[in-house]
């Protein structure tokens, strides 16, 4: 496994902005969210499952006129167990 090291550039030019963006991206990419007890055991709460499904159904209704095939796919995802 290799290790990448990024140096902080203090200049405000293009390379400085690029280095700052790359460093921020890598921090976000490798950030680990804290795991709750219920999720760590593989069991999501029933309330969160229902909320997620309702969100998908609402999003599918919003996509009905814009992209019917995308709306159908969202309904398909919401219908899975």
C-alpha cells in the first residue's frame, strides 16, 4: 500500500487552489462516518427505511414529467425489500 503526501501551498495561484481542492477531496474521500449501534449490527431502524422509501417515492413523482424512465427506476428501487 502506498502513502501519498500533500504539501500545503501558500501561494494563491492556480496550483495553490488545485492543491487545496485535492487535499479537501482526499480528506472527504477517506473520512469515516461514526457508526451507530443499530447500523453496525446490520439492522437499520424501521422508521429510517420507511423515511427513505417515502423520499424515493416523492423524488419519483418529481421526475414523472421530466424523465419518466428515471421515475420508473426510482419506483423500482423504492419497491425493493
